[in-house]
C-alpha cells in the first residue's frame, strides 16, 4: 500500500514561492480541519490570518509534493519547525493542517 503522505518529489523553494505569490491573501483558506490539532489557547494565537502571513512572507527551507498531491512545506518559525500541509488548487490554496515538529522528524528526500 502506498503511503499517501510520503513526499514523492522535492520542490525548489524559489519556485514554490513564485506559485504562492500568484494567489492573493483572500484565496488562502483554512477549514475546521486546519486547526484540529490545537488547543483552544493555541487557536487564539495561530489564526488563519497568521497562517496566511507565514505563507506569504516567510521562506520555507523544504517543500515537497506528497503522494496524495498535497504540498508539505517546512518553515523555521520562531525557533520551532512548522510543518504545513497545503492543497494548491487553480483558484485557491487550502491549508489542510499544520503542526510543529522536532528536527528529527524532518523528512529526508
């Protein structure tokens, strides 16, 4: 059985940023699922607007396409490693989920 969340291909971070810049802030959306891993307090701090800012303004250190066609994007954010899972569609970007990981959890591609 194929691991759908395994990264099948690394994407150049500069190319990824060019892709993100084609979308306006309003076309980056979050769902209930985006925040399901967070406590109530964390949800007050890490809002959809904050995630949009990270995607638009920060440069990831690793980007890959998973077997399920979602993007796994890794950022050094405020001294932690932030992993975001994105679904990039023709008209919008959907933040599927995000969470902080340990350094040893960064995939080797």
